């Protein structure tokens, strides 16, 4: 939101708009990862309160330090979102598996959108470089015709 207002009120070259777009994409991915990580912890806590076996119990044992759980959950989310899937944190019960399936499907869409956006930004960078090279070539050609030395 803030970046959009900045782009509207200032004249930013296409190159910098692409860099800002890439930065916004990274922040969006981290934010979505945060939301999914919070969901993943909450599902495990609900199942744990129902005296069911969960990934939380398997990984944390008796130590439930919030930051440690969050880092493990965020790690699981990022590994899932990037389709790496190391398998070191896995769903343990049926509810977790069901939620994991939805996370995987949603994350696949986020991953596809991210790759498409990155491709568009890189293509835009390439267009900028091609246009710049073409302009330099036109200027050099003009200078050659007019016998201007560099």
C-alpha cells in the first residue's frame, strides 16, 4: 500500500519499479508464509488440546517455546511453498494431513504466481537493456555518419 502510493506520487524509472515489484513480491511471500505458519501451529495446538498426537508434540516434546515452534512452523511452510519438501516436519494425524493438503495446493498457486512474476520482472529488465543497447547503437551510427569522434 505504501509502496503503491510512493509509485503514484513520484516518477520512478521502470528499472526501479521492477526492483520495488520484486521487493513487494518477497514481502508478500513472507507474509503468506507467516499466515500459513500461524495456521499450522494453531491446528496442532487444537489437536494437542484434544489429546491427539501432533507434529507439535513430536518435535517440541515438553518444551513449547513460542519462538521455536514458530520457526519450525515457518520453516515447514517455506519448504512446502517452495516445493522442496524435505520431510523433516510432517503432519502426524488426519486433521494435520488434511490441512497440509490445502496448504500444498494453495502454496503451489503462490509458487506459480511468484515464478510468473519473477519471469515478468526479468523480462522487463531485459527489455530495458535491449532498448538501451538499441539507443546506443543508433547514437553511434549517427555519430559515425556525421564524422564525430568519441
